[in-house]
C-alpha cells in the first residue's frame, strides 16, 4: 500500500487501467497472473542491495511468478553512478553495487531489469505490458507470502537446497528442476552415475563438471584452493 503515497497509481489510473489497492508481500505491482514488478528508486536499489533485502525479494518473485521484473526508476535530470569513479575496477567484487546487480541477474536468470526515466514512463510501460494479457486476481496476489503454500506441486521446493544446487558446476536454471524432479535429496544426487547425470542435465560436459565436483576428494579441493590463492 506504500505505493499509493507516490504519483504512479494516479498516472496508471489516468491511462484507463483499474487498480485494486491490496497489501502485497511479494512485489509492488502484479500486472498479469505471470508478471510481478518490484519497483525501486536508485537510493532504494542501493540500500536493498547492500542490506540483502532485494535478494530475498527476488527469491520470492521468482518462486511465485513466471516473469519477475525489477523496475528501476531514475530522474534523467540528475546524474547518478552505482560505482564511485575512484573505485572503478574490472573484476566483480562483493562490495561493489554494480557487481551485486550483475550477480543478481546471474543468480536469477528469469529476472528482467527495466530502467525507467520517470513515473510517466513507468505508467506507459505498464500499459504496454498489460496489452492483450489476462487480468491478475487481486485476492490470489494478496494471499501470496514469502512462506506461501499456494504453489503448483512441481514448484514446491525448499529454496535453501535449491540455491545450493544452483551454485554447483554444471547446474543452471534450465536443468536444476530436472534434477529436483529426479532426486529427493543431495544424498541421492551424490550416488548418481556420470551417465545418469548427463541424461538429467542434457549435456555431457555439464554432467562431467558436476560429477567431478561432487566426487572431488577433500584434500585435493583444499590443495586447489591454496593454489588459486
């Protein structure tokens, strides 16, 4: 409901789009049954990236909506930079705002970033995204929470192990669900043969990377870590 303190709802209404004022725990705007939008100003973006709140918001959006959107609004008359000029560097850093934004898009490949120069542009964009699309159910959207159980059976996965699985070599957003559909735990994943992994992942090279990672001896892993340092 905090969005009603901004001018955007009025601009959306002036375009002939009806707005249902409901309290949402996931997202700021639900444009269609599949499109969820989290709206940020530049200062909001920087703050939520630094405190980790945006990561949790993206986890929820990606769990419950097919087309999660992070909309970033900026004022074209005011210059801004996500990275101070004195700290420009080529490598990704966990302390750098631009790097955090890049890592966010890598971790959530379905997440779309939209940059809008004003609330007027945002209202126009919303109208275009809603064209010829079904209307969302406001009651269903309001019922979704970070711990909601109103998911299709195929989507009810523990986000902790799922995030851990996505960090393994050879695993990506496309083949991750195939693995989760086949095994019930990481213990079951470990005993799979390389051939079975290739069948699940749909790629021999990805299967080889994952198999070697799972079966890499601890002493060798420690040795490799020291070598990289």
